[in-house]
């Protein structure tokens, strides 16, 4: 052993010095050091405690990124569009929702069942009622969509959905995620298609709102880093932007519309809106006959009330939140959100719904029967068009225009001063039955 040691020393290699019995020799310094070490430890613990929320937030952010990357992989692999012609039966699931939802959705179902009665008799179309998507049930199990409801939903091809209450902090309900948003994401219904038409004012708009990304993608998954710092996340993916933008251009091309407008705030929200806008102009190159331009959401909101400008817009494509806001504004020119339908389209599933909420106040005040079913019936017309019954869809749209905008033999006010939803639906059914329906409608164009 000794020999080895001396060899090593000769080579200049360091050897460990034998430990000094510190405690015995320098007690004062040691005491001070111990004190220092304790202070250091406390400082370190304090530092670690302060860093904990950051570490937690970082971990959380990491998980969100992983989930979004998985989405990208799924989008890349997504199957092609479902072909309704090959399906027998096409299963239409009807979800009443809550608040005024079950009431107005029942009226819409009545109209669809009437229009599709031959198809139902032939076994080509089947209606299925899906219960349980109520705020009471969702609150009870603390889930935006109860698993049994989701399982039923997934057995259908198409959904007609009534409004569902979306809670916010301070409501009597727990602040769970919106059922609409959860279903849109779960079924990958990436396109929210919302038409607004007011022929008398020269308005003919089609909005393509991105439906699974933007600030909605991680709505319930923001972080309260500390009591002073809260952060939400906005998501844009190349694939997500591309598929909605392409749908807008395809629609324009198919309908001989020569302009598509993107709406973003890419001058401020540079990364995600930036990707949306960049993708927009890339896709636009594939449609050289269509003029592509873009506007920022603030000025676009103003331009929709500019009488000279607004008639020039035709097809608009925009990220989720801007689409939510702008389509409510647009619907107002047509008679309010109660009159506009909304289609949530994906490659495998599609869901058609009213663009308004569940109006719990109407229920509370005993006015449910006066709720306007027009929005969800208009969604029904979009449903018919989507599954290949364009002639029936057109009939229903013309009847809705006549009853709600032109002739207005019955008017709905939301209270006993106006018609009930049932009476209004009867009016629509009578109008559909008119053999001169098209002539009557043309007269108003
Ligand atoms: C809509 C609605 C929903 C949305 C709500 C109910 C979550 O406002 O369909 O526009 O914000 O998308
Ligand atoms: Mg909305």
C-alpha cells in the first residue's frame, strides 16, 4: 500500500488529504460556519419555495406542449372525409342540451323529421335522441361531457344540438369547461361555418371560424402561477390553420366567389396569428383566381358596420376567438343571434347547433315556450345540405327567410307579446308546404 501511494505521488497525482478533526481544533469558526450553513439552507429553501410555482408551471406547460404535438401527429394521419352517400342509415343524434335547449331543439327535430320522412321510411336516415347533456349532470360528475353521452354521440354520424350552459366563475355551477368546446375538440370539428345573409342590405357572408385551436384549445388549462400572475395559452398549428383556410377557399371556388379575407391580429399576436396569416397566403397561391386579402380584427369589427364596405366581403376565415366575436356581430344584422345557424364540421363527425346560449333567465321567468327556435332550425337546414339533401335544405332556408325576415306573419319577442316557438315552427312548416315557395321567396330578393 505504501509503495503504491508514493508512486502516485511521484506522478504528481493528487491524493486525498486525511480529514482534519475540525471539530476539535477550531470550534469557533465551525460554529460560525454552522450558522452560515443554516442561513444558507434557509435561503435555499426560500429560493426553492419561490421557484416551486415556476417549476410547477413549467411542468404543466411541458404537458400541454406534448398533448398539442400529439394532436399534430393525429391531424397528419387524419382519414379522409366521410361519404354520406355510402352510409345506411345516416344516424342523426339529437341533443336537447339545457335551459331553452330541449324546447327549441324539439321544434327543429319536428321540422327535420317532416322533411326527411321518406328517407326515414326507406331506412336511409335514423334519428336518435341523446339525453343527459345537462348542466346539472355535468356539474354532478364535474365533466364537460358525461362519458356515457360521449359514447352515444360517437355512435352517430351527425348531431343536432341545442344550447348548453357554459359556466363561468361565480355561477351557481362549478366552473367546468364548455360542453360545446369539449365536443368540438373531442370530435375534431375543426370548422365552424356560419352564414349570414340579408339580401335587402346586400349582405351575403360566410364565416369560416377555426374551431379547435386559438385561445379555446387550452381554455380550462391556463395557469395561475402565483396569486399575482395568471397565464392562458393560445395554440396554432400549421395543419390546423391549413385545413380551415383550405375549406374557405374551396367553398369560394365551388360557389364562384372571387374573394377570401383572413381576419387576424397578427401585428400584435405575432406567433400564432402570424402562423395563421402566413399559412393563409401560402394556401391562397393554390387559388390564383381568388383574391386573397387580410384585415385586423379591430378594424374588421368596425368595417362590418360600414355600409359601403361591408357588402364587399364574402368569405371570411379567422382564428377561433375572433370568429366567435365577429359572427355574433354579423348575426345581429340578420335579426340577432337567435336567427343564425352554426355548423361544426370535421372529417368524420359534424354537429349543427344554434349560435346562442341556453337562456336560463327565460326558463327562470317562465318564458321557455317563447324561445325562438329559428337558430337551431337554421342549423337543421345546414345539416340537410351537409348530408346531401340540398333541395330540402334550400326549401327550409327559404321558409326561414320568409317567416323570420320578409313576411313576418308571426313575430317572436321572447315573451307573451309574441308567438310561441311551437306556433312559429308551425308557420315554418306551412310555408314549406306552399307549392309556390320559391316564387314567394324570389319576390323578396
Ligand atoms: C358559440 C358560443 C360558444 C363559443 C360558447 C357557448 C362556448 O358562444 O358557439 O359561439 O364560445 O364558441
Ligand atoms: Mg359565440
